[in-house]
C-alpha cells in the first residue's frame, strides 16, 4: 500500500481509500494574481506523484483542485487577517479588470502544469463561480450555532465551538495571540479573538462583491475550500494536500468548518509539502529571487528538469534548489531520453524485476523519490541488464516519474562530434583490421577508449559512440 506522512497523526499512515477502488483527493490550488514560481509547483508535483502512485495500485483517482480568484487577502496568515484582496491589489497595479487578470494568470498556471507533466484534476472550480455553495454552507453553520452574524453583516466562525481545533498544526485556541487591525485595536465584531470571517461585508468602493442574506460582500478564503471540497468530492475525502504554510490557519479553519457542517470527520489524511528555498533564500518579490518556469526556458533548460530536480529530495523535507541543480537535472533528463531512444533499437526483453520492485517500494514509502532515482541510475549503468530490458523498465517507471523519457524515440539525432584526433585513429584501425593486424587493431581501440570513443566491431564494420 501507498504510505504518506499525516500531519494530524504525525506519523506515516497507510492510505486505504474509503471507497473501493477509488481515491478522492483535494489539492489546495493557486491564488491567481501572479505567475506561479518554482516553489509553488513543488506542492502540485507531490500531489501528482500521489495520483500516479495510487493509479499503479489500480485505484481510480478523483481530484479536486480549486482556483482562488477572490477572497485571499494580503495578510491571510494572521489569525485576524486584514488588508486588501491580492487579486484586486494586483489588478490595480496592472491597470486591468480583476476578473481579466485572474483568468490570465489562471491560464498561465495550467500551461505551466502541463509543461511539468502534472495531470489535470477532475474538478477545478473557481471560487468566484462557487459563491452559492459558500453562502449555503455559511447558512448551515449559522443555523447549527457554529457561526454568528456581526452587526455590519459580516459572518464569523465561532472557533470555540470546535474543541479539537489545532490538531493539524498544534496551535491551540488558548495559546493564540489576538490579532490587531489598526493601532492595537482588536476587531470588536468578534466574540473571541481567534474567530475568523466566513463572509466579509464590503465597502461601497470594492469590486468583486456578491449579494448574500447578511450583507453585500465577499467570502473568506477558508470557506472556499470547505464548500468546494464537500460539493465536488463529498465525504470522506481520503487525502488533502497543500504546502506546509497552509497548515495554519487555512487547513485548521477548513477542517473546523467542514466537520461542524457535516457532523463527522471529513478528511482522513492531511499531507503537506515543505518549503523550497532558492540559492539559500526564501523566494520573494522584494528579494528579487523569484524564479518562474519561463526563466528555465530562457536559459535553454527543459521544464521537466525542474520536475527531476524537485524529486531529488523528499517532498516533506525543506529543499534548497540552485541553478546548478537545474542544469544537472537538465543534462540527466536529456541523457536518459537519448539512452531510452538507443535502447529502443534493441530486441525487447522482460523488465528488470529487481529494479522495478525497489522503485515501487521507494515510491510507496512516503514518496521516497530520491531512492527511486538512485535505483534508476544504478539500472542505467548495470552491464548485466540487456538494453531491451533497460528500455522496457525505464519506459514503465516513467509512468510514475513523469519525465517523458520516450519522447526522443524515432526522432532524428545529430551524430556526436568526434574528438579532433579520433577520425585518423578510426581510419587507421579500419586499415589494420583489413590487414588482419589484430594487435594494432586492439592498441588503436584502447587509444580511442582513452579519448572517450567506444568502438564496436560489427559484420558491417566499425561502429563508434
């Protein structure tokens, strides 16, 4: 069985789907106010690896990944978030309509995920098109006593009505410090400082607002994922993924909303990916070190070099990615494609069962991709495994790794350039063989090997590589 580290239980758990033959997974999607950077894609990659590993176990995966195009504030990491909506702020900066901006960056996101061989989810609802789902869910929470309406029409979740709050992150309500909106003043509309907004009453100048039973306004960020996951996946949800930064408060709040709405546990396993640093620093616009997928293309790197580089580390370990890592990964991806194309010309042989089993075990062991890649490198160099077996094994395992390793098969390839002095030696060796001067032939072959040129004798003559 596939095993993953559950943030709530704090141990590696076997993933046994609640429904026979089907795994239901919710993936926290992007807030589409800018281009996603390489650190963002780490979360979507490990969710894709979960899908591929589950499909190897003959499970049908039904995934839902939301698109946040409203409601995510600049300071949503605080227990009492305030500030401007990220999309509205960026739309004002670029001088475009907020919905136009969101669609542009959403399209770019899907193009980037396609370039990274990340399979699309079965459901990808937009928050702006799911407002009715959120209003309905908020109404149910008010009716059940888990939410209350403030005098201005904003609606807050009563955090103290959910006793197990903090089970994912370890942040207990009594330990949380009050958030301050302006000059040390606590939001007086709340009954308790750790309550959070489900619906926010809007001012007269704000764009992207909707009618509701309580006030013209817009949804809180956390209610979006509860409403969309419950609607598109139902209960229970087998696996919920996201970056480690979403563990608190987003996933804590989402868990409280969903479970109080339905009266039982909704998500069986919470799985989080760790932060990605670039050249030793956290990526930030202010630091000027944000790296996009397009930046790889501008340097002539294959986008799947990023996929390979990210898999060199465990998804739940903090990783420091560098340009050197990406260049090395690019060379490896291109070399493997060339090898697979060469091996494809050899007679087919059964896969190397030992290497396949070891890679299966590594992937099933909490997505241990570094070990899986080491085994694949061993197989590449193993002289006892026939070329045809290497071909079958690499192509099969690429169904899990997603590196598009068979893409060079059948494509014309330029012959590699020989070292400057090698051409004369090859001609000299051909003449020695025609004279049946085997000692000279062997000596010249050794000289060529020392220059990095491998010569093979065939009935049609010499072949070199």
